């Protein structure tokens, strides 16, 4: 096992220097994070179509997802936006309530990031040229290198057949029918992760409920108006685990792994090493049923441990309407903590992974519950918005049922999104009002996707809206301090470092832990690079790399405020 003597090849240093002027530090201004929506101005023109005809079919209200990933390996993040369609085709002359805008193309879309060295952001729709041909009632998306060729591939979930697209150097080939990774049920979030540590990333897919137009139920709001049903109107389903056999082939091992034992209306999923044993576990957010914590038994099997570990239910002892899920070490103790978004009047649930005290629901004392109680949360993620070393929180909100009278509103499910700033250890306050005009919009937001779009050291956020336009929230925060953006290459069998944990050590300060994660939030695939804020400290930073196979290596970070490439040259078999 060995490393390059330098963290970055000189050629890579040169590329980054060209992309990031003045180390990417903007001029100082007021404290606190500020975001600006630049979707329309940057060419990211997309409007989600839910196919509503007035029947209130449940899949209409659930999508849509998105991904941030570098599909062409040019050093910046591109965008996939998942499109919807009719649940039941309209009859001749039938009214389409919310038609697709005339300037919009049908089907999911791929936008290439044309970021130039001067930092000007522009996106170009390259869907047709790329070979991505996804149509149907799309839901979410997962990214992963299924064949270890260095290109990120795509898996798109749907109400209907899921699709797997192999990336061959920037050109996609649909291998759904031959791969063995298909699923015709109503799938929602998905994530790639190497659960058996054999060097091939596997795939877990959450499934929601057993809905079909033939099983459609007529539901009404509390005021007696026609409305969408909740998940209790239908039977929940079990998720699917597909083992990667190599050569683009997958095998459904759900039954062998024990994942078919307990059904649940799954919406969000995050793969993580929750107990720090070097093996990836999974947390699934279930809508209205106990959440599942699937602990990896290191023998190809999982055991559901949500109830025994105190993470299935909130402190109230009742299940909540789990939507999105994200994990991170929020209190610098080296253990992963988990947040789950829920329905209005339930609030988000924050589980802190303690030591002697075990897992604790700190939603109330942390301030998270009171801040989020009035909203229905979906996409969610932790981000260090000012590079201070403290993790803030973004939540994409939008109702699924009529909650209040909305005279004159054709689609009365809109809510505003939220930015919660961490003000002390395990303490957050709602700072949305000062975070930008985009937080005053009331839309039906779903996926929240996180990544550094312009490579300037600030985490940006892509937000999808059900029956609405996409939003690209660029981090315009003035007072940002030191940072690193790390791309991890764990070797020929793990080119994107899946499952790697990074420990950033600074003299006299607690270590900061970050993980290589793509699949979290809701229907989303996030930036595979690891962002860390290091505050004002000018001292040396040491990175301890904890590889997926349990080996560790310590190395100096070198100069800060740059993109680093950590590559593992070889490792024992």
C-alpha cells in the first residue's frame, strides 16, 4: 500500500489554479450563509411535469429527483433532472391540469456544466447527444461506477420500470434489460454502495407502496376537498438489494440478505458505516411506519436494528412520516448522526449517535424540531456553508396533502425551504430569512442535491420542485474561511472512494470527520467529492484516510483552499 508523495499531481494543481481564482475566496461581507438562485440565468431550464389530470393519483405528488455528477470527467459537476409523465394517458380532449411548458422537452434531461476558468457558470442540454433516453414517470436517481472504468453510471428509479445507464466515456447505454438490476415496482430513492467489500459497488433500491390505477383510492382533506391519499391507503413494499457480479451484471439478493423480512413504504435511504466497523449499513426512512436501520453482518446479510438501537421511532414512541435522510458527524465525536425529515406538525428527527448513552433523539433540545415542525420536509443535507467546521442544515419542503386554505392557488401544496445554522454544538436556529430571497418562495420542493458547482470551495444546492422549475442555489456567502475539496480514488476497484472516511486533524482542535457519500437526501445523488471547512486556523492540517477495507494512512494536507486528489496506488488483497 502506498500513496503519491504529493497529494496532487502537478497537472491537477494547474487545472485547479485555472478554475479557482484567488483560491476561490470571495470578498468578505455579512456573517451567515447567503444563496442565490441562478438556474434560469445559467441555462438550467427545466420544469417538472407531474401528469395530473384531476384524478389525484399518488405518484403525481412524490417526484422528482436529480443528480450532481461529473459525467464527462472534465472536473466540474453536471446535472441530471428526472422528469415525470402521465400515470394514466389522457383521453382525447381531456384537460391536462399543468401542461409541460412549450419550450420544454419531454423526458429526463442531462445538462453539461460549461464552467470556464473565469468562473462563469453555464449549462447546456446534451441529453440527446449523450444517449440518455429516459421517459416515463421518473422518481429518483443514483450514481456509481458499476464497472470500475472511472465513469459514473446512472440508475433512474420510477413508478414503472427502473433504468440502468452505463457511461462509456460520456455516452450512455441503456443496459436495464440485460443487467438484472431492473425493478418494475414503484421505486423511490436508491444508492450504490459496496456492502460485501468485494470491490464492486452494489445497489439498494427503496420501494414505496403497492399502488396502481386499479387500486386507486379516493381520499379527501380534512375540509372535505378531494386530495391525495397517504401511504396507509396501500400496502408497503420491501426494498431490493442487487449484488454487482461484474461485467454489468447484477443479482437480486434481497431475500438472502434478509431485506425482504419487513416491508415499509420507503422513501429515503442513506448508506453509511453507522457503527464504525468498516462495513456499510443502511438507514431507510419509511413514510408512516418505523424507520429501518439495516446493520451489515459482514456475511452478506443484514439485521434490522432500528427499534433495538432507538432509531425506528421518535421519542414520542410513534412512527413519523419519514421522507428524506442524511448522515454526518455533527458534533465532532467521530460517530455518524442521522436526520430524517417528516410531515407537517411532526418536525424533523435528529438522532445523535452517542457513546455510553447510545443513540439519542435530540430533535427538541437541538432546536431542529421547533424550526421544522410547521413544514413537510423531503430533501435534506448537512453542509458547512461558511467553512467554519460546523455543519448547517438545508431542508427542501413541500406539502403532500392540503393543509390550509389557499384561495386562487391551482396547486396549493407550496411551502418555503429552510436553512438552519449551527450556532453551538448540537444547536441550530432557522436562519432562512437572512439566507437569500429564494427562501421566501413557496414551492413544492422535493430533492435537495449538494455539491460545489463552481469549484470555489462553497457548497451549493440544487433543488427540484414537483410541478415547478428547478432551482440552483449558489453559495454567495461572503465570509468563508479555509476549505478543502477532496476527490478520493481508492484504487482500481473503487475509483470514487466509496465508503472511505476522512479525518482532518488540527493542533488543539477536535478532529473533523467526513465520509465519501453520494446517496442521501431524497431521490438524489450528490457530489462524490468530500468538502470540509477548516475555519480560520492557519496551522497544518493532517488527513487520516480510513480506507473501506479497514486500513488507514496519515498524510499532510499541504496548502489549503484547493481541490485535492488522494489516490491509493495499491492495497493488499
